[in-house]
C-alpha cells in the first residue's frame, strides 16, 4: 500500500499495524468471521421486519394508495417477497449454527428453511389477529391515545410487541439467531427489550416502552400492562459444578392475567408470580410472589421542601 512503510507517530508503520491486527485474528477467534461461509444478513432481516409490518398494517407502512381493487395484488407481492427473503435468511441461520457446532455444514439447509418460511408465512393471519388485540389494548389502556391510527403509527410499545410476536414464532420453530436479531433491532428502535423466548398472552400493552426488559423465560398472561422501566428479570444465573451458566431453567417471573406493573417496577426470579389482576406500584422491587388482586407499593419517601421562608442554612438531605 502507498506509504505503508512510513513510520506513524509512535514508531509503527501501517504494515506493522496491519500485521498486528491480522495476528490478533489468528490468536483469538472471537470477534472475527473468517474462513466461514454462512452468516445471516442483518440488513435483509430488517427488510423482512418491514415486510411483516406492511402485511400486518397495510396502508400504515409502505405503500399508501391501497384500495379494494389493488389490495390482493399488493399483499400477494409482499407475501411472496417475504417468504423468499425469510427462507434465505433462515437457511443462513441454520447453516451458521451447523458451522458453529463443528466447523462444517453436514446437512443441506435450503429445504428445511423453505419449509420453515412457509410455516411462518402461514401464521400471518393469526399473528395479525393478535396484534389487532394489542392495538385495542393500547387504546383502552392509554387515555392519551387519540385513536388506532396514532397507536399504529407512533407507539414504540406496539412496534416492539409486533416484532416480538414474529420473533417468538420463529423461536418456537427452532430457528437460531434470527429471532434475536429481530428483537434486538426492536430494542434499539424502541427501548423495549423483549426476548423472543418469553411467552406473552393476548391484549398486551407496553406504555411508553423505554427501558422495559422481559427476560427469556418470562410468562405473561392476557391483558397485562407494563409501564416504562419495568424489568422482568432473573435473581441470579444458576451454574453447574463447572461454573457454567445453566441455561434451560425458568429464571424469570410469571405475570398472570390482567396485572399492571407501573414505572420502574422490578420483578425477579423464576418462581416469582404476580397474581391475576394485581397492581405493582412504581419502583417496587419484588422477589416473592403476590396473590391475585394484590396491591404492592413502596412506602412514600419523606420529602424535604424548601420555601421562601426557609432558613438560609437549610441543607436538603439527598441521601437515598
């Protein structure tokens, strides 16, 4: 390369830097993807998300001049493109997983990928029915919502839930990696982090969305409402006798039908159950089960308020 032998500041040439970086690839295989063939395309997976949204909510996403005359043709094109892209990315994910296991791909991935993509596309009507209930739950649960249009076009919680519902289906079909790419993209876009392995019932509403975390083994019933900052997390990560994390255990809570968890509530532990129709107040830290219909709240903090007549040497106590 031109100028590659010229010393840089500190005495290293560009050749030295390049050789050192390449040597680091060979010393430690983590963080590099060399000499391997199969890797899913994050960009194309995002295109799949956008196609799903156009099918779920026609006229809100993508093309806007839709009518009864052109809708069948339009949806046919979307579904065909979606199945093709999805099959290609599922194939890459299946082959990637095989390659990660033993360094080779011993079985063809295209045929099972096409079957899984077709199964996923066939689930679109049922998923759309779920999402319409989620839209209605948002409208019923938020007095600030002006209508369904605002919720579909503007609410980050609905976007996070829509992508979760797609990813959860793929996760249940055993598709590796792709569901996490979907939900982590939604996490970056909406601030809500929902693991695709979580089980979430109908009419689910996340209000404001920012900071919500729903762990992999969470179980959420029907008609549940979460506010911003709610965490359904694990108390600790159980480990085996060799110190390795045990992954196939229930680590996250169960939230039963109709429960409401207010802002910044934290509920931890695989055996923790929030009973049906319970209300968990803001900033509550909960590690034990509560019965159906419970009302869980923190004691109000003691406030210090300074007024115009307060002494000049008054010092507020900011200790928490």
